[in-house]
């Protein structure tokens, strides 16, 4: 699988990527919306790939029963209608028109199309995004598909990739890099336990006006300790967090965050520029649309340069 490089205003948005997907293997790429679309667009005209797009519409005027009957007919497969409705958790909705289904059930309808696809490689964009219920059944279906197909998952959520992928890469401003995922047989059970624990820590919980608001780590721009409060900044707005800065630093270490100052943690994916004010004064300018600037302590400058290979 080959992706050609793409530049925007002289800036490299998408490097050249070569992926070797083996049989019965699922690969995940964690990236942002723009890069996901660039990847999907390059695969759109290749016959060996079937593209599952987040939120795509599926024969909205048909009922679930009519759609499955149609798919069985056009693909000339011998699958039985009742078994498929049960397998895809659509048994109770068999007479419901697709336009009237919940977003979660529409995801299962889209997965039906994937199930009937003849292409050997499935490209899934945010397959878990619209699910409102237990993900275990949906994951079982993806696991079954991976036994016969090769799967590439594009997502912005590390948890989703960890649930279903054997190998995970991160694609961002820093390039295309594999994530370190332990998979040795002797540590298999230990890894499962660690993954289960990690999944519970994917969300950063904050409060505003007595409401609990959860953020995925890639959404966070930076975190500030101010007058005894921990403020999480997302899209120019700040939200109070009950965790300490040290606790957040430990939880976010594997998500590309960096303790740039005793009072700040920054998402390195959002850093656009290192600013030198004086010999001993530095800041980081973020590409968040709000022109945010956070301080960088002199003691952290060399550590950051080593981390970024500059």
C-alpha cells in the first residue's frame, strides 16, 4: 500500500508512506481529520480497496430487511437473512427504514456493506465513532472480518486503534511513526491487563458549570497550572481538571505531550514554532487558530530539541 507525499504551501502534510499489510492483519493509523481525508482520497480509485467512510449514507429509503435481501441477491451469496440480522445486531430493526435508525445502528448497516465487499483490503474510517452502545459485539465482527481480509483503520482515537489493531502508527506534523506496542506471547495476558487499564485513562475529564466534559488527548492544546487550579485548554476555551499537573504528565506521556515548564504541559502535535525572546527566555507558539503561546523553560529547551531531533 503506497501513499504519495502531499504538500500545502510548501509544508509537508502527508509524507510518502509504504505499508505492507499481511493476511489476517489489522493496521491502525492515528491522525487528524485532514490527513485522514488525504489518505482516503488516494485510495478511492483503487479496485483492491473497499472504503468505509464515517457517517456515509446507505440506501436510506430501504428497510433493513430490504437492504440485506438486496445485498444477498446482487452478490449471489448463500447467507441467510435471519442469521445476518442477528449477527449485525439488527434483529429488532428489520422492518425499520435505514433513515429512521439511530446513528449507532446505521454503523452496523454500513458494516453490512463491508461484510459483502469483494475487495481483499478494507479501509475503515472511524468505525467506532457513532457507536452509542457496547462496542464488544462490533469488535467481534471486525475480528471476524480480519480473519479473511486485511484491514486498515484510520482514526483520531488511540483507544479505538488499540481495541482492534495489531500494529498502530501515528501520522502528524512530526511525520509517520510506529507506536511501541508490546505483543510477545509470554506477556500477552499482562498486555491485555495494561491495555484495559489504559483504555480507562484515554479521556481527560474536566468540569464546567457542574457538567463533566470528557476530551480525547489529541483534542487538548495545552494544560496550565494557575493559582492552584489545573486548566485544560481546548480550542481556545479552558476547563477545570481535578488531576494534578504531575498526574496529567504521566497519563499523557505516550500521547505526544511534553512538560515544557513547571506550570505547563503542551501537546507537541500543536506546536508550530519555538520562539527565542532573549538568551534565557523561550516560548512555544501553537497552531490552534487562537495564536496561543506557552512558556518554555530554559532547562527544558535541550530536552525538547532532542525529542524533536532538531
